[in-house]
C-alpha cells in the first residue's frame, strides 16, 4: 500500500492588509474540484461566482464552462501541482471582484491511511463579505465601518472588523 501525502497549505487572500489567511491540511490526492469547496468553507465565501486555479506556469484549471481554455479541474490533483514545499498556485474567485488567493505548500507528511476530510488549523481575520466590490471595495467598506465605529457602537460588526477568527 502506498503512502498518501498529506499537505499543509497556507491560503492567503491577496491585496488585504493586514493579511487574511488560513492554514489547513488536505490529502494530496484531492482533486481541484473537491479542493474548491474546502477553500470556500475555510475562507468564508459562499461559492456564488465562478472560480479557477492557476499554477506557477500560467496554466489554468477549472470545472466552469466559462473557462474554455482551462484544463479539467475534475482530473487534476493538488499533488500534481503542489508537489514540493514552497510551491505556489493561485485561486481566483469572482469575475467582477477578482479575489486572488495565494496557495502555498508549507509541509508534506506521508500517511499510510488517507483522511477523508480537510482540517483548518488556524488563521487570521475574517474574509470580506461576498459582493463588497473586491479588494478596493473591501477597503472602502472598512473605512465606512471605522468611521461609524468612532461615532457609534458597531454591534455585531465589532468581532468581524477587529479580525477575530471565530
């Protein structure tokens, strides 16, 4: 029986300061079509817009029909792209907003048994809400919330804006 590589990944949402990120473990043989809902869940997205993956050489992978030139994400595994510590790929989510996520392989351990789940090990800051206008719209939203914070209590937004990872 062959050992299964278990990947420790860091997923960082680009163009946000301070960074919004998650660290997770997944089986290396997970296909990109199965990895997509993992990213959606750990980042807090609602899977409401098209997405695709891009490796370090500019090759795109997707299951969306709008990406005719993309390779099939149903047949490509994470290990086929991220097979060496330090390798990266990009996860693009949302056409209008163009959220970009840096996915970096931090560690690999071999396991004789394949886990049937991914695990989020931690992270920092909550993800922006869907439909807020991408990185620039998110900055504007944070400014509006911050200005209101100075003038009146935030209520339910306080934990979100302060970046607690609950």
